[in-house]
C-alpha cells in the first residue's frame, strides 16, 4: 500500500492528498495541490477510499470523519 | 495470444487500445487507466541489479524532465519483486546520487509481460526483453520498439518518437526519415486523381504529387 502503512499509519503523500481534499475534490485538482503526479493521486484515492478515509460520490471525493481525524 | 512454457506470448497491435493492467509498482498499485489524459512510455528491462539495465535507468532518469515537458509519464517493468525493485533503485541512488523518479512494475506473475509480448522465449524465458510502448492520452498504443537483452536503448530516439507522435497527432501529418523537431513534415498523399492534380498547385515543397513537405 502506497498510502496506508501496514501498521495503519498513513504516508506523507497520503497526508498531502488528504490535506488537498479540503479544497479540491477531483484527482485533476488534487494533483497540483499535493505536488504529486496525476497517476499517483488516482491510485492513492482508490486506496484511501478502500481504507475508509475518503468517500466518493459521482466522481467527487471528500474526507470522511476518519480521514479528517488523520489531519 | 499463445500459451508457452514461459507464459502467454502475443504482441499488442498498433492503433488499438493498449492492454489494460493493474499492477504492483514501486509507487503503489497502478492501473493503465491511471495514466489517461497523458502520454505514457511503458518499458521493460530484463532484471534488477544488472549492468545494462542500470545504465538505462540512469539514462531514463536523465530524460525524465524532457518527458515531463512533453506531458509524458514513464513506467518501468521487470519480472522481479517490488522489494528487489526498491533495493535496486535505492542502491542506484546510494552509488550514483541519482534518484529514480518513475514507478517500476513488479511483474512476478508475468501478467503484464504476457499481455504486451515482452517475453521472447528464444532470447530468455525468465527475463523481459527491452521493449518500449508509446501509449497516447486515450490509451491507444501508438508505437513500440523491441531491443534484445544485449542492446541498451537510445534515449534520443525515445524522445524523437514522442515528438514525432505528438507532432503527427496535432497536425495531421507524417514525419520523414530521420525527422527531428524543426524539420519539414510530410503532407499525407492525396488518394484521388483530382487531389493529385490539386496537390501540385498547393504551394508545398513537392518532389512529386505523392511526396510533398511543409514547414509547421
């Protein structure tokens, strides 16, 4: 996992994405804010959704309470 | 696709959708669709911790900024574990001071290698050949180059192919032999007699009706 470590902690790139999610809701908008390539953000968002830290509705992402708690 | 001892062997086809994959990489699990909207160069190398491959990784890293300027991502692959990849790229950084900036697929089950025809059993049943696939922002395979295990790739040719593909796509033209950016491009040949007659009056630099060039 590139975003969530085996011990449950999140990686610095995941923190950057979670932080960017406060002001952006698509991979295209998050990538420049997090200073990460678009492919990394798309992959990371899948992981963060699977981990319950991010939710997605109709292509728009937002932080869950669990995701907010990691910031 | 043919099943062999070395796994499935087949070649993808130009101008058709590149085979989809989901693979473990040094940058996490990636799908081909994660690269949509940008050009992608997918390349394979025979094995980690080998001499020619190390020179190639350094050379790919050298052109990485040039590829980024061209809206192009880079993705490596070999039949090694992700731990081997991590150890190798860390070793390269430790020995040369150069950090490998692109992800590398750990294709231990040969899934991606099989889909893209990277295994040449006549050359090796366990190592991928030096293949390069140029995939456009819509996921269409636009060019591919195969090199044998013994031959390190020419990075200027890889940049030239991306430049030529992007130029041809943007302008509806073709590029002549040895073309480099700034050279004249070829106007597609007319396919009617009327078109051929018109072509000679169109103001292009024409050798004959079927070979006309223009500046961009």
